């Protein structure tokens, strides 16, 4: 029998079936703003005789499975884009963007330049909001009354609402471009918000140095283990692996931008992961500013005129983007119909959580919360 049964993410026992925790179950709450709050991660842990060190970990997923890939097969391509931002709900724009790019690749379509740059800006805007969700754990543990991260994330959502009409799920991407354009006033407001993100990232870096020295050495992820489980994104780059599709296989406008490389000496532990997240917030703020500057010099449409019914050619292809949590891919198979014959998603959260049985052994039970908070995942991105 497992020594410890752990549920990660439920805000209160009353949210569980029956209104209470099963006997012998530990509930970990990583804070009101941490993405783990929306959906449970179920862990079974075996510890040493003293009950202090984890020796084995099993992960159970699938409780929220929605069958979204099967839903894709009975929706036309416009409807699919509306569904695609609902599995990683911390970075919804990344989902709809990946599907649109996969469709455009099969069509051989090039979007207008202004759409390419605005899409890039929104991708980095999304990265900032997603990273801050995980970084909110830091202030939650040191000062629960510090709501700077929560307020900034809310202001980022309001920026989306001002542009798209939607706070959380933008649903702004279209095959051939975008459904909304940004004027100079919106760009000014965006620059003000991301400058606050840059400043907050600096404060969080200082907080890590002052209060989280104990995170060094916690739950290290070996680069070979990361490769074996397909771990990508910040968790992989914190090991020193410079795996970033924005740099290695540029798309959108990234071939004209300078994306910071991952640190070559990454330790791959909890401290390295949190530190990398703060660095990437800073980098993304600079990329947003560069995109905004370029948009002020570009005129023209943000979308191509398309027929009412969109059909892709009889073909198949795979396209991946660098979403905030790692590589998000779409394998699209078309049979010349208005719906895909098959559309399979590659989601980064699934790979990261799959690696937990290899990462958690050796972690002190007292450090389990810190380890899980530093390994970014969203349950809907696992149980899609």
C-alpha cells in the first residue's frame, strides 16, 4: 500500500465528491492563483520507514478527460479554433494559434504581415500571464497578502478583453489571421502592463534569492530524463537544454526577434525552474515591446478574406509551437472535408507530469509542495 495519497489542487475538501477527503489523504493547495487549483492531480507516494523521503511515486490522470480530439472531428475548422483554447486554460491563445498555423500550413497560406506580428505579441503576452500563474506560489508562501501577481494577471486579462471582447479565452485567431486589430492606444496600454511585469519579475528574482535558497537541489530533473519523457518548455530549459522552437525552428515573427537562450549551467531543480520563469517573463516583456514597435510601422489587414466554408486539401501534417509550458503540437489529417479526419494534440503538461515518477523519488515530503509548484502543468492540458 502507498505510504501517502496526495491530491494536488482542490481548494477545499468540500469540492471533493462526498464533501470530505478520504482517510489518509493529504491535500496540497499551492495558492489561490496557482493553475493547479483548477482540477486535481492524484499522486500515490511510497516513503522510507521514517516517512520523510519519497522512494516511489505513481501519478493517476484522466479524471477530467473531455475527449476534445474527438470533438474536433465533428466540428468545422472555425469551431475547432474556439475549442482549441480550452485545454491549457492558462494559455488559451497558444492552443488556438497552433491549430490555425497547422491549417494554414496545409493550405500553403501566408498571413498578412501585420497579423504575423500581432500574433507574436499575443503569444508573448500569453507567456507572461501563464508564467506568472506559477510564480504566484512564491508570494503566496512568503506573504499571502501580497496580491501583486494576481492583480497583474487580472490586468493582462483586461488587455485581452479590450482587444478581443473576452477576458480568458480570446477566441481571436482565425485561419488566415486575426479577428481584431490593435490600435496605438491599446499598444500603449499593453506596454504599460508588460513593463509592470518586467519590474515584478525583478522583484520575484530577488525574493527567490532571499527566501528560497532551500529550493536548490529540490526535485532535480536530469536532462536525459527530460529527453526520455519528452519534457519541454521551462522545465527542460532549466536543466541547461536550449530547447526552444522560437529559436531552433522560428515561426511567426521570431526569425526577426532575439529570444534569450536558456542558461547553459541550469541545475534543473526547483530553484532553477522558478528562476527561469522569472527570466522568461522579463524576456517576453521585451519581445512584446519589440512587436509593438514593429506594429506601429505596419499598415494593412490582419486577416485574409476566406470563403464561408473552409476545406483543407487531402493531406496531413504536423506543426508545433513553443507554448508557455513547452512544445504544443497538432497532427492534422484532412480528407478534403470541412472537418478534420483526425486531429491529435501534443500537449506539454502530459509529458511533464509523466516524468514525476522519475523526479519525485529522493524528495523530502516536506519539500513536495515546492517540487510540484515548480513543475508547470495544467490539468486540462493533461486530461484533454
